[in-house]
């Protein structure tokens, strides 16, 4: 029975990953500077069905971790985070890159450098929404050098909240962000892991 269940779980996981990889191949565009443009379905225009599949997968991976809160950063991490929160029935908190006029209370903050935009943003969350008692799942769309996720982990550290893991939709495995997190002992679950953009095509670690 356990072997049968394991087989079903592996089949489900592989199907989810293959579905995402197929979409990246069909609609993704490789740009100079190791940039993957997926704004037709992930970080500009959103495919709700794909986001639902992604959210269900993350929820399944962390189903035994007693997650109490999802944490992401605006704006492209919000869609997969919301679907994961929906599947796990927990609130979703996103760090803002610009301070809202309504955020005049105490904040947890961290500086995050964007290699793509060549700019440093100070991300922040209201302290009342991230608690010491929280078991946090960090969700983001991309992982390259790990700056955004590291900033979110720093915010969790300031809150003394427990980080159960990090879920990433697309990891550029040829860059050092993933290894940096794994070396820190962080549980990292990346659905699609890209090994290279050789010949302007997407190549996956799973190949």
C-alpha cells in the first residue's frame, strides 16, 4: 500500500512539473543576460489554472509542516502565494517594495538587490501580521541569486517566526541562489529547475 501511494505521489509530482516545464518551453522567451521572460502566464498576465496547479503542488509538498502563514514579496510572487494559501487555508502576507501611506506602524524590513533591475529595494511587512508563533512558508516566482528570498528570511528572523521552507516556481539552478539556501539548511522546493539557456533555449535539470 505504501509503495502504491508513493507511486501515485511521484506520478502526480512529475505531471505537475512537466506541465510547468512545457509551458515555459512553449511561452517563455530567453533574453540576453540570462533573463527568462514568462510574462504571458506568470509575472504579468496570469494563468489562473496554472497558478492553481502550482499552489496545489506547494500545498502538497508542505502539507505536514503545519504552515500558518505564507510570505512572499510583491508583485510577481503574489499569484502563486495566494493559490498556495488557498490550498492550505492560511493567510498570505506580501512584503512591500515601497512603503504605503497606511503602513505607519512598526515594520520588519530588509534590503533586497535586484540584479535584473540593478536597484536595491527596502522590503517591509507590518509587524502585527508576522508573529513569533508562525510557521512560515516563503513562496516566490523566481530564484536566481537568492536576494529576494534572503530578504524574506531576514524578515522572518526579525519576527522570530519559524521558517518551514521555501517554495519556488522557477529556479535558475546554474546561479548560486539555490545552493546558498541549501547550504544554510533551508528546505527548498523548486518546481522547475533550469540548468542553462544554451543556444537561447531553456534546458531543465530534469532532462
